[in-house]
C-alpha cells in the first residue's frame, strides 16, 4: 500500500528548500514582530466547556476536494460566532489545498488561538507560522525523529508558539516530555489514512493525567465527543464534518448545542 505520509514529507522537504531560496531564514527572523500577542491554545482548551478546534480545510489526500472554493474570511468568522474554542488551519498546498495566506487572512478576524496545521520538519516553518500570526503548531511524531521533535519544540517555545504533539500509537509515547504543551491522538493512520476514533480511547489510559489531550480526525458525532471528554480529552479537532456542509459555522453551532 502506498505510504501517503512518506510522499507528503518528501514533497515538504522540496517545498521548504524552494521557500528558503526565495526568502532566507534571516529575512524571516527580521520579519517577526515582538508585539504579536500570544493566545494560549492550551489554556483555551483547558478552560472551555466544548473544546472544539474547528478546522479550515479544503481537501485531503484520502477524500479529494471537500470544499474547493472555501474562503477563510467567510468560514472563520462563522466558526468563531458559533463558539469554536480554537481554530486549525491547514497550510499545506499540494495535498490539502491550503496556504499560509489562509492564516494571515484569518488572524485579524478573531482573538481565539490559531493552530498552523502542516507537516513541520524545519525551524523555517516555525518562523513562517509566527509571522502570519499562528499561536500554536502541530508536530507529528510519525514525521520526525525524537531529537528533531524536541529541537523544534524548543525553537517553537522560543518564538512564543505552543506545540500540539501528535502521536498515533503507543510506540510514540516516548516523544512526550515535560515540554509538551498538548498531546494529540490522531485517529487517522498517516501512512494509509485509515481512520478509527477508538484509537483515542485505546491510548487515553497511557497518557499523562495532567496533560491537555486532543483527539484528532474521524469525529463526526456529538456522542463521540461526550465519550472522549469522559475519557479525559479536552480538545476535539474536527474539520471535514463541518467543511463538507453548505454552512460550516451553522453545522458547528448545532454540533456544540448537541454536546452541552
């Protein structure tokens, strides 16, 4: 079976190398404003009654286009109005149809935390995230060696970014340490893109009890969110369930009403 993650990472290395040729890391460093406010996604999830991280996503490798013409200036305000605790914005272009411009567009429209969701393999991408106004970044254990993951976590923190560390299996528990801000359990296998929400329940008991836990992918039912919350999760990253509908914000609103 084709390993989708390997293909994505190979493309990402090529993409980042091209970006570095266009704009050096030194130029990015000069572009960072110390005045940018830091919004804590960890605190937002820990204190939220719902914990829904509403995702802006146009397509995926497994489903193709979900909503090709989606605009952040339309979807993001509707998510915020509905009561999202935080936002996740896909910035991978080739496989997910996103870009950094989507975060740059969304940032002035809301004060809730924004997660840059991408396949981060280089500190260059952390500077990009900071410049466009992200508050947190996703680091995927399956895409990184433990040492590199720790290195990127340290750099993210130095830039005032929080880290959502994503794991998929018990084999990746060693990636978790005291520097981890939030732990995400991806219910989707990134090699095959097979999704099973029970993955979150299987791993919940093996995770630190004081951690802010996030369940990612495959969540389409308010009942599932209630079960996950009872199992200790405080964040629920949901995208396709909302984005595939005509009015993503309205769909989120009804979803939140159902989990109260």
